[in-house]
C-alpha cells in the first residue's frame, strides 16, 4: 500500500517539475533531478511516520522533522522550477 503511494507521489512530483507535457528524455539539470529525488524521499519518510501513528513506534518529533524536511525539499524543487 505504501509502495503504491510512493509511485504516485513520485509521478506527481516529476510532472510538476517537468510541466504538463511530461519529462523529455535528458531534460532537466542534475540539481533539478536531485531536488525531485530528495522531495520524493522526504515524502516517503513522512508517509512512513504517518503510518506509525497510534503505535508504540510513533514519535511525534520524528514525524515533525520529516514534515519539515518535506517542506524544505518542496521549496528546493520550486526554486529549481522557477529558474527554468
């Protein structure tokens, strides 16, 4: 179930950065691809922490850190997209 969400999130991120026509082969800078990769990883971590809610493994501080990392990664993707 989480894996499916990860794929959907990654697809949405790529479409947002590359535009509505989708990514062309070889398009984007290395830093743009790195920013998208970091955002996808941050979203995966937030999802993992979210699924821990209501269990003994849940740590609200870890969840908050993951949310903050996701916000910063999204800001980086937005900044890269604005440059292009």
